[in-house]
C-alpha cells in the first residue's frame, strides 16, 4: 500500500521506517528538509509540499497526519481537504481531543473524504516493538486503511474500537491510566529512597521487580533503565509536564460521575512538580523521557542520589 505521512518527528519518522520495513510505500512530508532527508535515507519518497505528497499517492489516497494536536493538526487536515477527493481518507494519529473528531469527520465528508482517528501508543520504541493502535471510524473507511494499521501494530496490538472519536477517546483514557501508574512508581521509589537505614539500591530493586513481581510492567523496565548507573538520572529535575490527555480524562470522569481519584491526584501532582523537586517527580520525568522521548529539565545535582 502507498500512504502519505505528514509529520516526521519522533513518532512519524519511526512509523515511516516501520511501514517501509513491512513492505509499504511511504510518501513523506515535513516542513523540515532535514527530516525529509532522514526518511529518504530509509527508503521513503519525499514531498516538499502537501500538494506534491497527495499528487504522488495512488487512489484511494490515504494520508496519515502525525503533527502536534490543535491548530497544527486542524490546519493540516483543512489543507488536505482541499487536495483530496471522494473515496480518499485522512488518519489523525496524534493526541487530538476526541471531541474534535466528529466535526473533522463531518467537514471531510462534505467532499466524500473519510476520516479515522487512530490513538497511537508506543513512543520512541514503536519502530522496533510496534505501536498499539486504537482506531475509530466507519468500517468502510477503516478497511481502506487497515493494511497500514496491521503493519504498524504488533500481533494483537490493533483494534477498531468504535465509531469516529472512539479511537482518541480510548487513547485519552490510556494516557490517564499512564499518569496514575507512573505516579505510583514514583511515590513508591521515593519512599524507598527515603529509607536511609537500609541503603537500598533502587536500580537493583527495579531490576528484580521485572521478574515474577505482580507490579512488573514495561514502565518498570523503563524505570530500571532510567535508574541505571550512568543514565544521567541524578541530573534530572523533578518537573513533570502534562500533555493534556490526563486533564481531559479527569474532566471526563467529572462529567460522567466516575470517581477517579488516582488519575486526578496524579494530574495535580504534575502541577505541584513545577514548584517543588522530589525523587518521585524526577523518576516520572525520566520515565516520560524513556518511553516518549519527552524533554526533561536537567541541572547537575550535588545532594541527591
């Protein structure tokens, strides 16, 4: 299958490479000439404009938008609407608010263009391990795009979860759960870090918990990496940014009358991290960097270990 990839950042570039490895053709566009050159070296065909990208695609044309949520995504899809035709499809794979999906789909439908919202998880590790894909949209449109979903996801890691909006809704809740999990790990490791009488090796503990423990997980594997000697963990500031989806999940819990104290508290803890530095916040910041390549605030430390 031939697909257009719009946005060649941490996710888009790796997704492009994985698709090529799985036998698909990719026409890639990014405002950065350097980014385009990077994927060209991996076998992608590149385009200097969205119009050029669309012109190089086969019908029915499919364009995957992997740019920051909000105005960048909206303006990109608006431009694609003017370039694509009936029977074509647009996939939004970013962290857009699920409430924007239905209006976007309705706008594209004016020209007979299909829309799919694809919640995408996997971070910078998706190239090697695959991406978990939570897809929303009409069955007929999803079917056109499905070869790409199957190539990007590991076995069992893709599902058409519901109509338009469902994909981004499920990904939003996924990220809300992620907030709570990271907060629990951060707090637990800080409790152990404060137990001076035991001189605990937290890297060793993270390592052994990966085997047989009921709290083992991929996040714990990343914690072990983050705490490893030489990882630079001691230089990470405990400033944890929230990217929006944790807030949206908390709002949904309030609107739907669902008690979600863990997710809500983990969100508030991120707010608090901007005014205080703690071991738990440092570990959470390190975990976000490990799985998603999110930037961390670094400053050499003298008193913390």
